[in-house]
């Protein structure tokens, strides 16, 4: 950081812009002795030299756009003078792949986990009531509402109803139907659910019987189906649903946490409500967490395909095999086509809040977002809500919309989530604990009931990125051991089950 003048940071020696670490008035002296020509808000970019029209603008050592007009030294660089153009990126699949650095089993960290009968490890102990279609969502909630008093069951974290907005008026067997089935099945099988009651209506496209048959959920003693029309209506379905939950309670009682290796953690990475500091503090610190967990034998999931756009070459270069790199590029091409078919483009990100926080375009956002993935090899690429079996760093194809992205990762098996934010995001995700991380200290002070860890300490000079990453890793082990995160303390997470809906609603 610049110690001699107003606070700015140049992130790479190739950069021709610096980031303002506070509101900077005109005439401030910043990085390299540059004098500001105008006011530059905190988190926004300032030109360190003259940038001719059409010349590239670099941040993170990468091209984030081109000058749409001449940019003078000391000028504010943002939407008014930065544009995107076609740029060639060398994907160089696998060229930066390195041998894995795995710790011996005896040296790996441990947490207090719950071992299920099939050997999988849970971080929470819930029972679930899942609606197969929106038409059964209210009934699912009414069933779960009968179990608000859990004092007789101190081992049970809760009985949670998860409804959603789809399940019918979709093409049977089509893409949207398959995604919904994978999402529901992933939650039904999730180790954080000791048992699940599936509630259907009876006439929907996503038929209860078909879901259980297609996704291998039949004959599982901890998954019970109830159909409203077959039962004879709401009242009888609630009675049967309550009876089904009661029959599952013995599976969730008497469980004891015990030491298990961190290799059983499956960490979902998310950033939402980002600002320019997200890519400087919180996301790189989370990248260190990712590297630590991978070294302990665990699994880390990067997601949000539209938010790696323009930075995908940083992942393909460290692909552990050519197939993984090609899969990632195939998903990028799919998104380019998908957004075009829907009258948009993949580069319509970022959001208004991101822009207000200093992020100009999706390339800049992606370069900051991909920092969450750390530096280890990319092992595998998964479709949305697909079951994750690989160990190490993997990628899941999801939208950038936080609730949809995290739903997919949890369906894939994530048993803990880290969520970074710069603008302030309130989010919970039953049945999985979510650790929220602020990119800056003002946000942490503004929303103390929502943010678990302040990465603003890195920018303030109180911690290094390495120290912050290590502190977050310790916090993850505590959360996985049963210590409630702030979103859990506030009771959030019942309404954040939002499977990705693709295609036409017929």
C-alpha cells in the first residue's frame, strides 16, 4: 500500500490503474506520485499514467477492458471511459498444473462431525420436508411447523421445509426437469439431513414416484414420500406428513459428534454483493482457505460460471487433465449461447451494487471472483447440482445468482459454505452452515449481526492474507463442529432453496 499519500493499492506491476482504499478528493497525491484530476470514490480505479483511446486497461496483471476514450493520468477509470472488446486469451490447458501437496493423514486437521450409517459425514443434523412442486410447498411448511418445539430432541437442529417456485409446466424429461430432480435428490440424500419427507401434489410434471424412481431414492429408509391428492387433501397429508417425520426422528436422535478428518469437508465458495475490495481481501483470503483445505484432503467447489467469464484461462491452465479444461470451456460456450438465445449476453454482469462499489465489468469481477479458488489444480467440472465425488478443487456450472448457485453446490454435497461480500449480503442455507466474510471494515461495523469474519483487517494492515486465511479455516472447523454461524443464530435459511429454472414455462 502507498504510505506517502492517500491510500491506494496497485495489485500487479503490470497494472496501469490503482484502487482507491478510501474516498479520494481531487488533487490527492496517490500511487507513484500521481495527482488526482478528480474525486475518486473508495474502491474505484485511478489511472496511473496516460492511457490512449482503445489501449488496454490492466488490473490484477490482466486486461479488464479498453479505454473508450483518452484517459489522462490521475483520472477516475470506470463505466464512462472503459469498454469491453474481443480479446484473445490463451487457455493453455494444464500448462500450470502442479503436483498435489497433500498432508499425511496424521497431520490433517479434524473437526467434530456426525458420521451417518453409510459413512458420510454431516456438519448439521436436520430433518427435511421437501416439496416436489410449488403446489405442495405450503403443505410442506405446515408439516414442518408442527415441530417448532424441539426441546424433547436436543440433538436435532431443526425440521425444515424447503419449497420452491417450479415443478410443473416444464418439458417432461427436459433440461429444467432434470436440473430440478438433481437438486431435490441432492438435498434428499444430503448427509446433513438424517431423514426427509418428500411432499408431492399428484398431477405435476415432477411426479413424486418418478422423482424417487429416476434418482434412486426408493427403498431408502430415511426418505418417505407423501402425495396430497392420493392422501385426500391438505389435512390428511399434514397428518401423514407429521406421522412420517415422527418415524424419522429416531434416526436424528442420539447422534454424537466425534473427531473426523477435515478431508470430509466439502466447501462451497460464493461471493455476492461484491465490491472492488472483494478481489483484494476476502476472495484471496478464501483462496488461501481453499488451498489449506485441499492440502488436508478436502473438497472445494468454485461455481458461478458467468462470474469466471474472462478469467477462465486462469483455471484451464491449472486443469489436472485435459478433459476438465475442455469441460470448463464447453460450459463457457454454452453460456454464451444460452444468454444470446434469451436476448442478452454473458457480460451483462455486474449488478448495480457491484458497479457502485467500483467493479466496472464482468472481466474485472471475474478476476476478483476467481481468487476464491486459490492455486491448486482444477480436478473436475460438474453440471448444476450433480453429485460431487472428486477430492480437491472442482468447478460446478451455476448462474451467478447467489441463492441459485449455493442451492446447486449444496445439492452436489457441500456441507459448509463460505460467502464473501463487500456491499453486505444476508444469507443462510439450511441444512448447511454459511460463514459470511466482509471484504472491508466499514461493512463489518455496519452489519455486525450478519458478518462472521472481517477481511477488512487485511486492508487495515492488522493481518496478512495468509493470517486471515488461516483464521477463516479455523472458523470453518468450528462451524463444522456445531458452532452456529450468525445466519443460523438469526434463523435464516428456510427460503433459500432456489433450484435453477431453465427453459420455457409452458
